[in-house]
C-alpha cells in the first residue's frame, strides 16, 4: 500500500508539473518514455529524491525525438533515448553523453500486422501498397526501414505514417493503418489481435542492434557527478532485483504495479514485456560490449552504424567522425567501486 501511495503521489506531481521538495539549488528534470523497465520501482518510491536531496521533476514523453528536443532546449537534463534518436540528436549538435543502457531492446519492439489488412505475415511482399505506422526517428522506425531493406522493398513501395504510440492505437482501431512497428504497452495491445511479422531481436541478429539508454547533457554531468553515480546505483539495484527473481514479478506484485503506475497499461502484460528485454549488469555496462571500449565499444559502434543507415535513408544530414565521445562508462565504473 505504501508503494501505491507513493506512486499516486508521484503521478500527482507529474500532472501538476511540479516535483517533491528538496534542497534548494539542486534540481533536475528527467524525461522518460513508456518503456517497461525495473527502474519504475525506485522512481515510484521516490528513492532518488530521498537519497540525493535533489528536487527531481519526472516528465513523460511519447518518443525519444521529443526527449531530444527538450534536451536541446535545455528543459531536460537527463533523458531516456533509444539508439536511433540518440544518433540523430548528437548529429544535430546536441552535446549528450550516454551513461547507462536501460535495456537491450531485443524482442520488445516488433512489426505487427492488423487482421483484415490483407497482409500475409509470412510474405513480406504483401506489405507493398500498405500503410505502416511508426514514430519517426525512433528505434522502431530504424528497424522498419531495415526490415524493408532486408526484404527488398523500397520505402516508397509502402506508406510510412509518423504516429505516436497512442495515435497508433487509435488508428489501428479505426482501421486506418495496416501494420505498425512500436514498443511497450501499446505493442502488447496490438499483439492481442494482430500477428508479429518480425521483431527487433531478429533484426539485431542481422547486424542492426538497438538499445534504450539514459543520456545526460554533458555540462550538467560535469557539475553533478555524484548525483549521476547515485542514479546509476539505483537503477542497477532495480535491475538486479528483477534478474534475481523475474518469476516474482507477477501481475499483482508490487513491482509490476509500480511499472503500471508509472507507465500505464495492463498489469497482465508487464511480465511478458519485461521478459522480452535484456538488462545488462554493471560489469556488462562497463565492458566493451556496451559503454566501454572507446570507438570499438558496442554502444559507440551501434550509434555509428545507426547514423550511417539513417543517412542512407535521408533521415540525417551527416555521419560524425567519432561517436565514442558521446558514450561514457565513468559513472558505471564509479558506481561499481562503491558497492
């Protein structure tokens, strides 16, 4: 009951555009999206505010592109971005640092075909002439384009529609779209009636992995290092609690209620949604598989290959010479030393 009360209080603060009281002069706005992850538990518990003394304003966004725009405007200091909008953002000159992999997207994003659309889920060619919705410049958009490329379907052979997840649900119900590529609670609703044609785990194996990560404005990070280390420790502890006993995250459990309290959706869908994602450990985060390794690290290489792909499809104007400067394992390493 205490968790529910704290979650309700947090939602009230969000609705009013305010945050809980904390020490004056130490404030931060964190932009998040409807991405199911264990960090929802400490967010709804108010742990970050209590343990750092900061005033934390949590703001919900529909897509990473909108988070990036808010960070460019200086309205958000820390944000949740997918690898595709992050590659686009730094390419536009937004000085960000990726400091935590919130989740390897794996199979948690997918292309779902609407029943009655005339599309045969086993025949990619049947997509020609159809309307496919996805939030543009998102990781789902990136994988939509990549799937079409793998299948030999020119982007012009389908109609791609730029819609936010809530808009996709409405358009799906009105039968205004034939298929959609997206994530999170909205994806679970589409999968109840539709059929998955391909998911991001398959496309990652084909050479185009995607991830969701926490990023920070570089200047703010330099002035608030201790806060970021505490944030990393908090998220790492939440991930570890999930990895240790995922079976305990049942629809009626407190952690699942925390996810629903923050993101919405049906509690019955949350355990399956979490199981589709992978949550790297502190050691994995710091390794060359993700944040470590400089230009050859996994995150830096993913950002570069994503940028190259987006450039080829006319979605960005240039590929930068170095993406390692936008990735740092420093806060993860500091958090690991404090354990």
